[in-house]
C-alpha cells in the first residue's frame, strides 16, 4: 500500500522559515509529479508548489520568491522550503504525488495526512 507522510510543520514567527518533507513509501513502481497544497480554515485547498520528476517547478503567485520545492527521486521524497513566512501562510499543508504502484499500469493521485503550519504575527 502506498503512503505519503509529511513532517516539519509547526509554529513560527512571521519572517521565519520552515522546511516540510514528504516521503512516499510502499509498493511504488514510479512517481511522476510531486508537490504541496494547503488549506486554510474556511478556504479551499490551493496549490502551493509542484515539481516534476525531471525537476521542473511551478509555484503559486503568493509564494514565488519565498518558497522553493525540490525532490530526491532516490528517496521518493519532496521538500518545501518556506522562507519569509507570513501569517497568511498559516494552513494545513498537504503533500501530493502521482504514483504508479507495483503491478499497476496506471498512475493514481495520493495525498498525505497534512501538517499544520502556523505563522504568528
């Protein structure tokens, strides 16, 4: 069974930094895109950043210049480095990946359980 497990969330003051990690584990044949989404209270889940297996990245306008996304394909891990954090970055951050399980010919969309990021002013 395939799982995504996030770590690295927490409480930080405005202007501070946090690094989130997400590890994909289980019976994995290959992984395409990986990335991060977030959901603030009362709001819809939104894309934060994604990275392809080849390293191409995409960012939400609200985080450009402050966040970076990277991945270690050998470790099935994606990272989100968040700098210059603002109170409006407060949300539950979810890892996402398109994974082809072993013994499958299809890719499926997987989500982690989420990790809370709180930025105080």
